[in-house]
C-alpha cells in the first residue's frame, strides 16, 4: 500500500476536476460530482465527503483509503496505489528538457485556482459582491519597483487581507490570459501547508515535486535563457499564523520557508508574499529576517494594531453597499462609516441582513448588537463555553483599570492558560484574544491582549455584571465611577451594561444613569445611544410584559432630565427626543420635549419641522405654560418670526422686561431646575438674535445674581451663559470684557477639549472669531472658521454658522484684506440660505433689530 502523500492527493483532486470538466469547483458542484463518481465507479463518495476534500467543510482527518481508491478509479487508475506508482514513474521521466516556464506556469495555475476558489467560498460576503482594495495595488507597485524579494500584509484577524489578496491574484491571472504578461503565481493557504508537515515532507521538496521537478532540480533551472520568460514567480502564502499549527510545526515551517527565501532572494524574478495576523508578525518577524533590505513592509497605517492593511474608507463602504444591493442608494454618514469600516463588523451585518441589505437603518446600537451576536455564537454557544468565560474573567481580574493597564503579562497568569488551554487556543483562533511578544535582549515580555477595544469593553462589562449578580443598579454605577474615573472605556462599558439591563427586563433602573460621572461629550454619546436603544426596544414586534408597561407611564424625572440640554444638540439628537414622546409624558415634559425638538429644527434651519413643533406647542393650554417662569413658546415664536419675516414680535421683549424687573423669586432666588437651565438659555439666545446687547446684559445680570449654584464647577449651563455674556460684550465692542471670558473658556478647552460637545466647540470657535474681529487679528480668522465649520457639520448647526459668516462678510477689513476669502464666504452663505428657503436679508439687515 502506498503511503498517503498530501502532494499526490492534491494532484489527484485536480485530476478529478479535470475528468469532470470543472476548472473551478463550488460547493454546489459537490452533489453533481458525487453522482458522476457513482455512475462511473459504482461506488459512492458522499457530497459531504467531497465538500471536506475541497475545503467547503471542516475536515480534521485525512480521507479514508476507500475514498481515495474510488477517486483514483474515477480518474482511470486501478486505485490509489496504482495512481501513486504511475505518478512516481512520470516524475522520474521529468528532466530539464521537458520542464519549462510555460509548463511550470500551467501547474502553478492549477494549484492557485484551487486555492482561490476555496478561499472565495469561505468569504463572509459572497466574493462576487466584495470589492477590490486600492491600497493593495499601491502596496504591490512599491514592492515591485524596488529591489525586494519578499513582502507581507499584516493586520489583525478579519481585516480583509485574504479577500483583498484574492482580488489581486484574480487580476494577475486575468492579465496572464489577455496580455503578454508571463508571471507565475503559486498561491497556498496555510491549511494546505499543514498537510505537508503531517506527511513529514520538507516544504521545499514538496513544493518542487508539486511543480513537476525531481528533488535533484530546482526552479533556478528556469534561468536558462531558452526557458525563462520575462516575468516574476510569486510564492504567496495566506494566513501564515501560529494558531493554525500544533506543537512546533509553525516554527518548523518558518525555518523551511526562510531557507527557500534565502536560496532564491537574489533572483529578481522570485517574489515571496505572506499574510499574517499583526500579533503573529510582531512575535515572529525576527525569524523572518524582516530587517533584511530584501523585505518590503509598506506603510504601517495603524501603529497601535501594527497593521499595513487599512480599514475601509468611506468610498469603499459605498462601493461595497452598491455591489451587495445596487437597487438601494445608501446615504452614509461619517459616523456610520466609522462604525462599519471594520470588515469584520461589515460582515456580521451582512450575514444578519443579507436578504434586505442596506446601511440606511443603522443606529448607534447596531455595532453592539452585531458584537453581541458574535460573542453568543463564538463563545457562549461554542465548545468550552464555561472555560472561555472563566478564562476571560481571570484575565480581567489581572488588569489595573486605574492605571489603564489592559495588557496582561502571560507569565503572571500562565496557570490560567494551562488550566483552560483549549479555551485559550480557540479565543486566539477567532481573534478575540491575541498574544504579543515584545521581549528584548534583557527581558522576556509576552502579553495577552484583547483583539480590539470592543471585545475588551464587553468583557469588562460582563465581569462587572457578574460581580454584581447581573443587576444594573446604583452599586454597579458606583463601581464603574470609581474604577473608570476619567477613563476612555467608561462610556462603552456603561453602554454594554445598559444593553444588558434593557434585554433582561431591568428597564426601571435605567434612570440611575443620572448618577454616572460623565462629561458633556460622554453624556451626549450615551443619551444618543440610549435613545436608539429605547426606540428599538419599543419597536420590537413581540413587545410585551414589562417593556409595554415601561412605556405606558411617565418617564421618570431622573431619566427625562438626563436627556435635556443645549449641549447635546446634533444631527442625532432629534431621534433621541422623539423617543421620549413614546412615554406617557406629563404636559410639562411634553412641552419641554417639543421645545428641544423646535430648538433642534431652528439650529438646523428646518423651517417645515419648526412650524410643525410650534403647532404642537400651541395646542397646550395657557395653564400648562404657567409652570414656566419664561414661556418657551414665546421664545420660539419670536425666533420663527425672525427667520420667516425678518422681524421679532414685541410681546417677547415685554415678557423679558417683566422678568428681569420682577423675577419670580423663592427665598430670594430663582429655583434651580433642569427646566430653567434650558429655558433661561433659550431666552438669552433669542435676545441675541434681536441684537439688543444692553437688554441682554440686564437679563444676564439678573440670572447671575439670582440663579447660581453654590458649586464652582463649570456646567453646560455656565458655559453657554458665559458665551451669551461674551456675545453681548462683542456687540458693545468691549474687547477687555470679551477677552476675559474668552481666556477662561480657552484655558478650559486646553485641558478638557475632549469633554466639549460639537455644539460647545462651535460656540467656542465663534467666540474666537469675534475676539479676532475686535482685536483686528483677521489673519487668524480662516483657521478658526475651519474648525467652526467642522463643528457645525458634526452638530448640524447651520443657524450659528450662518450668523458667524454673516458677521464676517459685514466686516469691510476682511473684504479689503482677502477678497477671495470674502467672496467664498458670501457664496457659501447665500447657498446655505437658499437651500433652507431663507432670505439673506433676514440675517444682514440690522435695522429690523432696532
């Protein structure tokens, strides 16, 4: 009996395809092939067995003797032994005269086509719907221009390395057919190489035999001028990662691969191409002689991940969406692109919605749902689920959150890995964990890390929930506040905990979020997420029980007022406020919600929506508005009249005058409430529109005396109050007073820029522009305007942007100093107003304000 040879078996597989007149095989062909084999041989090789043989199903063992005998018989041989003997005889006949560049190209193409088909069939998104990656063309262009013999694509798992490479190989093969290109491409996946090691063969010997050479020969014989054509020989190995191999096989393969590289590297036609996980590259690059000038690494686009494979850019996401579902025009925001630029998450989403694919329905919870599904299937429902859970819990316990140390020293927890070795290997294989060796000549350093920040944040949240009996309550929030004070992971961890609470019937506890210590930006991110989560929960088709009862009541004060604030206004805030209307709100809360929606419409210059919200607000009775010290309806109506007709109703001024001459005090002060925070700022900005600076200052002085917290902490209210005060001083031309406020906010911005929401940043850069105008520092204005535009685009605040630009184009000094800049400003201003159906005269006529 002939010994099983993996290379001869690969050859037999290609003969089977040739006898079936198949150049490439797909999973659906296995059923037909099974029938053909049965008809010709009177023996059955099942569809499932054929799928295992051709890589469409997992196979842990080599095929049985019966199977390979039947396949050999199908190809015209008496059996496997006969097939092996005849191949050996054929190999002995092989010599330099009958092996040339063309025959080598033909043999390599067969292997490459098989590898391509197997990898394409494993693509998470059907390969014909995937896209070519432009970065790879640039990478290979640079590689081939230089005197390089080897290159690598390195990135974390599921970054799209394999599919990108398949597109490149496909294109190369097509060029060979349609042009004079004579490149030879020999393409393997690491799965094929495992069989080499199992058989005990040397990789170089196996490779030569596979290509039709005897062991005494080598590819260099093709340098004979009579046989060698102008072209490159590409040896490409995909997925060369140590987790795929047992024992010391990976190191053995690397040693043999480097022998091949060392042997051929001086020949310009030899090109070695590898793909591997970035952690594996870090751990083994010293073995690969990467500092050799013959290696081309390319541009490391993500230094933290040590990756030269970039994530999807916005255009690639659009192209991918179009290929998957060309019937739907996908409107993709930068935020959506930021969530789905990771090929892994895009793939998760595709699998969940492939029957009706579109990114138009994405919200801020979508990524969390996709990752939850991944964890459920790969960890909780997979093999060794208990061990994986305990292992992850042990890793989290060995982190120091206060010091932001999330990498765990392997030596420190080696006993944990010994105890749960199989679970550890599986978590490495799916990319949930990675192992990084950063040892130096003086110290051994190997760390275990989570595959990405999403996995880390979820694992931490699960650990905290387990420690708190899986309950979302005040104790859990207190623990998060203490462990993650001013920590970048805090918001994401809270989101995971909130998702757990919502999915497990703990909705009543969501109001406890008001106890989280978050800055304005973090809070804004959380409430947008929470709005989407509650909306999705409300819309579930089988909504029943506690969920129905939760929405059939007034929203608790703690949760409702958590949502309220001018600083939160951005393009997504409207959806969050609309979610509040799904509760059975009191009239007071309904008025506040519609007020928030109306303010959003004003800032977005959405006149149709503003008119709709004013109609809603006018339906409430006068008694409902008596609870407010200043009527929000009066403020909003005044702004509406300004935008629509270029005038402001006088009754608004009358009411404000009454307020600051006779404020409704209790115990000498105005009541400090979240409602008053919003309403007093709204009234202040309405006065700003009127361009009545002295009236503004009188109003603001009353608030300063009668409406102040004991704490000196800078809140969102005090921030916008200071902005209003500075605006009043600007209108009066008082540089000293404006500069004092500007310098205070600027100092805060230097230390806490990451706590500013987009609305706050817009206000800050508007203030910087006004200071520059009073200071005659016109050269600084274009730079400030650039940042203002970025904040305006992110927040959707066209109103403030228009006011600032109108102010700038009214400055004669700007017209004289930079006519081109002025012309562009005027054009942009007119275009935005025209798109919103508003008259430019409304913002530029100062006489209508007096």
